[in-house]
């Protein structure tokens, strides 16, 4: 009896040991799979991709379940299906634009930045100078260079390297009320509906004169020819364009402001004369870009500023009855040389530095994939395509795509890719306010702006990896 009990106890003990060993072995195998490999046999590498809200849906906001992360989630699935290096685990997260810098700085301090960030380039330039991003030059091939105009590459190149892969853009132009032009006898200056009209400076002056003197007051009471605003830094890119109208290049090759010359003074004088002469809305020093946009929609301004987002928003307001309908068309900012001025906000992906070389490799491969895949790049129609091939393919759907593509040769890089550009934005509008209120002459304006702006740039150059 005792032998039977002893035998039973030994069998039970062996079963327990076997179960423990089995569980331990299974846990080890499970741990090894989750850490190093997947069922496919490829090593698993996880990356985080952040974006600010750009557009909803993969291609169109009318898609079922369309959201801001739809495109990149679809791109991630398509990428993983064809990727043979690793089992890529791509985690997509949408963050609010007004939380971008706070979240990035917290994660950078903690050593946990996202691997990829899809965003407008101009607020991200400072992260290049801080040494937080890796160059993408090695993933840009000749097909991309030939399909995307050089001016877009200039906007994403810092020093010798490319740091952002252009995907789409949001170009800035003038917008004008063609009905008001016609009412003032200015029909010959009206372009086609799908054209970005170019006027030389003499023609533009004729337009302003005609709008001021010949616009019917009974139909357009309290209306002014042109928008002007300087209450804050919003819309400052149009003001920066006006500073270049007489040939000033604004930045030199070392990234310093060089506005204080004859051409810079001529531009400041031109603005001041327009303002004093009643060619613009009054009180520009206390008018915001939002105010100007509202005045244009209310037909209190014949010429204002716009970009595709604002332009389409105004069209939508006309369609739903929240704004009066009128004939709205686009034009370039004129210059004395006759070559118009245009600028844009390029949107594209960047890759943050990581201590894990494999994460960086997957991040760069993913960026190249969704920025060049023939089908995925068509989603750039939710902005304006940077690729000529996409603009050509979709021009029947939106004729302005072709117009914007042709306009790319007139683009200037408004940031100069200088360090501290976000701080530099705070310097311009107080100086413009002083100019419009008569507290400073045009000569004082350009001199003081240049001095203050270059202090900002010089301070930030000290911490820039590009200028070290």
C-alpha cells in the first residue's frame, strides 16, 4: 500500500515538473517571438509615426470611416505586405497641431521621440538645427528629383542634406474678386478661372488705381482695393513676399537678413505709400489676416491673400450660403522685374534620430515607400501635389493642379531654412506696425528689422548643427 502511495506521489511530482517546464519553455518561446521575430520568421521592428491633422480618408473624406490617420494606416498595411527586411509594426498617432512642440520636446527630453513625423515643414525646421532629425538624402532617387521641382527640394534642404520628403504643398497667392474688377472697368486684367494670373508691377498699380477710383460706391460701399494686415505673425509670409517685390533677396548665403538695401527700402516705401494713399483697408496695424479674409468674403476688399485651404473654404461658404457668391480667382504677387513671387508650405515626412539603427532603417524605408508609391502619392490631391506626374494625371479633376505645378518655378523659400525662424516671426509685425503708424520711416524699418532679426538668427546659429 505504501509502495502504491509512493508511486502515485512520484507520478504526480513528475507531471508537475513537466507542466512547469512546459510553461517555462512556452513563455520563453513567446517572449522570444514578441521581442525578436514573428510567425513569418522576420525580425519584428516597431516604429511610431506621428502626424498633425492633414486630411481625412485615404484619398477622400467621403470614404466610410474616414479619419486623419486613414491614409498612413493604409500606407502602413501596404508597406508591410511588400516589406521583406523586417516584420514592421507601424503605430500611427494623430496629435493636435497646438500640442506638437510640447509633445515633441517632452519626448525628445525623455529619449522617446516618434520615429516618423508627417507635418508641414516650416514649423519643423528648428528640429533640424537642433540635430534631432536624420538626413533623408540617401533615400531620394533620380525619379523623385525629376518629378518634384527643385524649389520644393530647396525648401527641405538644410546645409548639404535633405531632411524632409516632399509629399504635397499649400501655396500662397493673391485672390481677387473678378466681379469687382469688371465693375471698375478692369476686365483686361482678369485671368481665366483655372489660371494663376500674373501682373507686372505697373499693371498692378493700374489695377489699384482703377479699384480705388472707379469701383461703384452704390454696389460696393466701404470697399478697398487691397488687404494689408500686421496685428500679429499670422499671414506674415505675404508680408515677407512684399519685402522682395523690388528685387531684395532677403537672406544672404550665410542665412543672414539683408533687407537693409535700396531694394528693401523701396519695398517698405511702396507699402507705406499704398497704406497712406487709401489703397488698402485702414488700420492695418490692428487688422489680422483673419480679419482681412473675412473682409474679402464680405466684398469689402477686391484683392486679398489666400492658399488652397482658404480658397476652398471660401468656395464652401459660398456653396452653403454663409457667404455671398462672387467670381473669385487667383493671381501671383507681382514684382518690379516682372517675374512674379510665390511661396508655399511643403508638407512631408521627417525621421527622428533613434539609438536603434533598425528603427531608423524601417522609418526611412516607410517614408520613401508612401512618398513615392504611384497610388499613394495620389492622396496628395487633398492638398496640392508636389509631383508633376500627379498634377498631370489629376488635372482634369482639378485644373488648378496644373496651374500650381507651372507656378512652381516662381517659388521662393520664405524661411531661408535659417535657425530660429519661429522666433524670427515675432520680429516683423511690430516693425510693420511702427511703419504704418508713422513711428518709423521705411529706412528705419528695414534697418531695425534687419538688426533685430539677425540677433535672433545669430543666437540660434550657436546651437545649430547645420552652422557648427
